[in-house]
C-alpha cells in the first residue's frame, strides 16, 4: 500500500481477515468454553474465551461470553477479586501507554488481563470501548460501555462516553438519559444541557424525515450558498431557528402549530416531544403534546368512519376516551380551581359510563355561569342513568331555565328529555309544557309530535 493511503486512517490499523480455518478453531474454542462455563469451571472458561476475543475482537458473542463468565465467577459483586486493585498493575500501565500510542490491539489484550480479575473495572472498560470504536467494532464497544454503566450507573465519564456512542447510532432517548445523569452529577457544567437540546432537535429531524435538514444546516453555517436565492418555507425557517437556538421553546410551539394547521398531527407530536426533552418535562409542553395526540386520534377516527372501517373506529374511539379521561384527570389535579376542566372530566366520566364520578365533577363545574345549564342537563342524564328519576327530572327542569335560547340545540335536548321523563313519571302537565315548548321551536325534532299525541291519549284515558 502506498504511504499516502496508509496515512488516511492512522488510528485504525487494518486487520487481517480471518481464514476459514481460524474461524472454525475459534468457534470450537468458544463452544468448549461455553460448556465449561455451564459446569462452573470459570477459570478454564476464562482462558478459552480470552483466546476467542484475542482471535476475533469484533465478535460480540465472544465478548459477551467472556464478560458473563467472569460476572458469574465473582457472583456479580461489582468488585471482582478481593485484591483486584493490587493485581495486574503492569497491564493497567500497558493499557494507558497503548492508548496514547493508538495501539488498540494492545489495549484489548491487556484489558482482558485486568477484566479477568475485575470485570467491572471502569477505566479498563472505557479504554477497551475506545479501542473497539477506533477499530470499527461497534457492537463490542457498546458491550464494554454497558458493562461500565452497570458497574456505576451514575459515573459521569461513563455516561458521557455512552451518550456520545448512542447518539452516533441514533439511539436518542438513551443518549439523552445518559446526559441527564451527567447533568445530575455535574449540574454546573453546561455541556450536558447543550447536548440534550441538540439531541432533541436531531431526534425530531431524523424521526420527521425532514428533507431540508442538511440544507438548513449548511445555510446556518455559511449563510449564502446554492440555495441563497430560494425562498425558505415557514417550516424551514423555524427549523433553522431551532437549530440555532435549541432551548427556545416558542420556535417549537410555532412549528408544531404549523403542522397542526395542516392536519399533520404526527409531525406536530414529534416536534413537541423534542420540546419536552429540551424543557426537561415542562407541564405546559406536555399539555400541548397531549392536545396534539387527542386531535390526531380524532382525525384517525374520522378517517376510519369515512372508510367504513367500523372495527378500527370503535378501537380508536375507546382509545380516545381513555386518553381524554387520563388527560383531564391530570389537569384537574394541576388546576383544581379550573371549573372548565371539571366539566371536561365529568363529560369523559359520563362517556365511559362512570356516572357517580361524573356527577361529582358536574356538581362542582355548575358553579361556572357559562356552563351551568350544560352541567344541569348532564346531571339530569347521569341521575337518570342511575335511576334517580326524581333528581333527574328536577335537573332537567332547571336546565330548561338556565340554557339560553341562543344555544338552540341544547335547549331542545333539555326540553325533550324533561318532557319524555315527565311522561314516564306520569306528570302529564309538566310533560305537556316541555314538549309543547319544544314543538314551538322545532316540530320535527325526533318524535315530539308522537309524544304529544301520547300525552293527549293518556289524558283522554284518565
């Protein structure tokens, strides 16, 4: 190979491909080591697995079996041998020297010696993860890092290295969780917060599959370019703002609203999910995301109805009811004096057939003058469902008095239910009064004309 080509990747020396014969020998060694581990012959298994990892450091199964065997040997005590800190000093020094000189095979070989006496040795695991990364062994890299994280889940250096590795694999949620742990240990450092914000944006862009992401990043860095003469869409402008200042929530809200206006509910949810990460779980952001989820479910129900897919419609309707009930429970807890939320929660209880719970919420919500008539109407329906007919009738009567003429549909509904229940209770005078008033408003409303005839017949029979 010419010298120029050798200098391209000095930190990743080429590795000779395994011959079929060597692969077969290592596999046989691995299988025999697995049998020894199953028989609790941990020391012999360690020798065999060490040979496997040295022969093929890129093989995840070899690395996992090597680590798992040692963890069993030491009963998962997280400290290894009793005198682990005093042993293998030469190997530890060799690891540091090999790391400085980019001799990654030497890091692995000496690291195996240290791990044999303490498979939870964090500096060694981190060095071996770095060596694996430099040699292009992605899976072993994560195996060593996860072992280090198991040894000390709060170690900021381990979490930082894990976060960076996970981010390159687009495992954004796990990477963000690692940065949160760094932030908890080092609250004064800004690196973790910047990384969380940046990953939240990247997660949104990757999940949303925004075609303009690369162009926006170039524009953000160079300003002018091949697209300088093209007018940016509002989505592109907002994405550019988010890339420039990932912690400014108003840009996320504005972008989410653009998607909502276009009925792109899934995209809106992804943007708000990113804002939720950036804001560290801000309740206002969470509520906006919940509203977007509810609107998305309603859109899906409408689509299923249009397609005639009744099974899907019923499933989504049930999911919507459960989601709405959960959302308004939380909002009533957060805003105990907000009577509008009390009414919304009562309505969801009523839809779900939880009439006693609905009555409690409506009785509080009726103190809101704007919804008093509606609450009285709903209370009448709930009392009727639990067969408290006298209470139902009195609340229907009150609803008729409270619901204004401008709310024609609810007023007609109250008159109809009040009149129909009055017939059942044989209070014909009240029934006649309510149903005659309804007929005066809308003679074609349901079966009002038939009910009036029924009242006349009952009076005649009397």
